[in-house]
């Protein structure tokens, strides 16, 4: 079975663009993948178009070999844009192989290790009484793990990190008091702080308030996390932006991260995800996958999570307190993963278990989008 065509579909679904990729074969079987760069999708499409020049005609089953060829067969290998393209192609090839062999993708990854996939949810309200009400609603609906957002998180222009630290810490403390000891509670800081600001935030809370802090600082400098570790004992959840096993490597080998926020659509697809999971398993680190994209990402991540030993929770952005997409996508994604309470079932449909109305997809326009360019009060740029 040979690859015959690769079609990128950049489409706006609800509040954000998705970059879906269809890989076709000469035997009529096709697969779907998704790319997770989350912005600047046209750069990724350029990479996909380049790859398709020589991928057409290649054997669709040789996924591992094609991954090596895609990643290594250029002098300046890797990088987030190229690997976002590789990720989508790799996921689509797994979909094809599963469909061709009439097995769900998790069978290609070693088989199922669990019966369902636990998820964690995110409160959508800013720190305050409504956030705590939402957290309680999540507990009532069956979630035992959840994530809060810091104060000022929704700002589209002005963001002065220091101004939000005390407010965020205050409401984390109140949330823990109200929710009790059993709920797993975290916060996602979207890498908006410095080491000093992160330390101030963490040190304002009694020990045990948070079970994890996600990306307090940027990830380019692992030793900055070592510095932060000396200033707090809250477990770190890091990794959604990593685009290879080599980016995970110092974080795993030096025991910096405690939860691996892997994104199958950014790290290099299922092929690379399984290797990262193996590295993490050797350090007793659980995978806690990033999943704010579309149903193809969710489906691929379910198969990944089903097939590994070291898994905690999969991010879900659909819950009684958050409908992140703000859009009913069921007329586009006819068959897609659906939450059953706080868990995602593992279906045995061959391939990923995704059915897309391609005609409808063709009418779903792409919309240029640039992430907010946040500025501090003095006019300087700060992280979004
Ligand atoms: Mg995050």
C-alpha cells in the first residue's frame, strides 16, 4: 500500500483553527492526522507540501522508517514547524495502518493497558467565587483532577505578571479549603512568569495547596527550572511545546518534570510519543497529555494513553463548566471521542475511530490568527 496524496486542511472550528491532514493511499484507505503548532499553520502547510513531494509513492506501513526519513533527511533537522508537520503525517499513517489491519490504533502500540481514559478538566472562570463553584461542579460531575487558571489569564493586551500573583495564590488556597484534600488541584501559568515571580506565587500558599503547577516559566532553559525547584516543592507539569524526545531528555534525565504534558500533534506523532513515554517510565514520570486541539488529536491521544503504563490524566476542554471550542462540531466530526462523565471510552473501531465529513470540512474557512501580543504597563512585551 503506497501513499498517493497528502491534503492539508486548515480550518476554523469554533474559536480556533485546526490543521487537519488527510493522507490517501493507492488502495483507497486514507487516514487523518492533526498538527498542533496552534498558530502559523501556513508555515506547517509549507512543510507538509514539501514532504508530500517525495512521500507520495512510499510504503504507508513503514511508519518508523518514514519518521526517521522525515526528521533526519535534511541537514538542519527537527524544529517545531517541521515536527508539527511530521506529527500529523505520523498520526494519519497509524490511522491508515489500523484501518488496513482492521485493528484500533492502540493495538499497533502494544495493546490496551487500561479500560478507559481518566481526564482532567479546567475551570473557565477567573479566580473568584465562580471559579470555586465551577470546581465543585466538576467534583459533582465525577472529576477528581482539575486545573485552575491564574488571575489575568484571559487578557488580550495588558498583562503585568506580578500584579496577579497574590490574587491567584489567594484563590488557590480558598479552592483547596473548599474542595478538601482528595481532589487533585493544579494551575496552568502558560509560562508567563519569571523564576522570581513563580517563587513568590508558590511561596504564598501553604504546602499541599497545589498538586502541580503547569509551565510557570518558559522551557528553553532547563537549569532555570532547577533554580525554581530550590524555591518550591510543587510538582511541575511541563512539555506541551516539546518537539522531540531530545527536548524532553534533560527534563526527564535531570528529573525536572513530574508530569509530562506531551502533545502527540507537536512531539512527532505517536511514533515519538511512545519513545518519550518509555523515557518517562524509566524515571517514574506519568504522561499527562496536552489536548486543546480537535477530535483527531483527542482520538490519537486516547490510543496513546491506552497503550502506555505511565499515564495520569488526559486534558479535556469539554466539561459542564467549559466548552472551549464554543461550537458544535458534530456535523464535521461525525464519529469522534465523547466523554462519558469524566472519562473517555477506548473504542475498538479500526484506526483512530474518527469519521470526518470532508465536504463540510472543505467549506470550513481558515481564519488568520495571531496569538495576543501581551504587553506590560511599561509597553514591553511579555509572554502570552
Ligand atoms: Mg498548558
